[in-house]
């Protein structure tokens, strides 16, 4: 408990923690609104058959996830940069306990940030759709509630991934580079891969599968909860790799 409290104090005392959390909310909402506004004219002319007012609200998650991953990464990369990690490992020689404490803080910060982000992005996007005379999502519909919960969980998982990559690379920029590759580059390149390989990457790549979880219109690929489970398993494996790295490497 003392270790957890110590990690919380360290996280909250860093200005960057709160700047990243606030930026996640603002950037996600703004990007989502830009995405909606850019297609309003087309949607007024002809509403696509797969129109999903819920998933549309989370277009900004593509950018917001990078900020949350950075927040998770800096919980440990900041200590490597300052040399404080040596003191932390001296105080807490059980490295597994130290990582678990950092994970708990990352989940707490990410959960609060994700709830606010998802609520704000959903509300702003639905207001924009309604003002344009387009169909909006019913926040009491079970499918919409599930999508909101999955979007929140997805963002929390990206923060945990950020912490794991930060532990592996010991660098905020290194962790961010990996997150960009995993979350943006591979999904963008997947459609160009030949045959079954492209279909496999487009369906089971962790972030692609996770992002499909907050759609309410079936995409013909993975069920929502299965997609989130794929992302969760990938996050677990990466975290276990981070734990192994932390145990065997010198500070």
C-alpha cells in the first residue's frame, strides 16, 4: 500500500501527467468533431448503409490513444531519464511489485481520463449530428452503452501498453514510436498486404480488433467483445514481456 501511494504521489506531482490527461480529452473531442463536420455534406446527400453514429463519435480516439499511451509510458520513462529509477528499485527491490503499482496508477489515471474523453466526444459528436438533422445514437440503447464501455476500456488498455513499451524501451520517444507503429502504421498498411495475410492483419491486429469493439453496426469481422479481448490479450503479453525485462536488466 505504501508503494502504491508513493507511485501515485510521483505521478500526480509531475505536471506532464495532467497536461497529457487534459490534452487527451481536448484533442479527441476536436478530432472527432472535425471528422464529423468533414462528412456532413455527404451524409446529408446520401446516408451510407453502414452509418454508425456511435462509432463516428470516436474518430478522435485514433489520436487520443497516442497521448494516453505517452501518459502511461512516462510513469516509468521519466524515472529512467532522471535516474530516479535506481532509488525506486532500492526502495522496492521486488520489481514485480513496483511494476504492479505503476500499472495500478496508470489504470486509475487512464480510467478517469477515458471516461471523461468518451463522454465528451460522444456528447459533442451527437450534438453536431443532431444539429445537422442526421440520426443520432440513443445513449440508453444497450448497444450504445456497450460501445461506450468498450471505447473506455480500449483507451485504458492503450495506457497500459504505453507503460509496458516504456518499460521495454526505457524511453518516452521509443515507446511512442512503437505505439504509433502498432496503432497507426500497421493498420494503415494492412489492406495492402496480399491475400489471407492482409485479411488476417485487418481482422486480428490488436488495435484494429480493439477499435472494432466500439462500433454498433456490424463490420462483418470480429464481434465487439472478441475484438476487445484480442487487444486485452496483446496488452497482457506485452506487460509480461515488460515484467521479464524489468527483472533481468540492470537499472
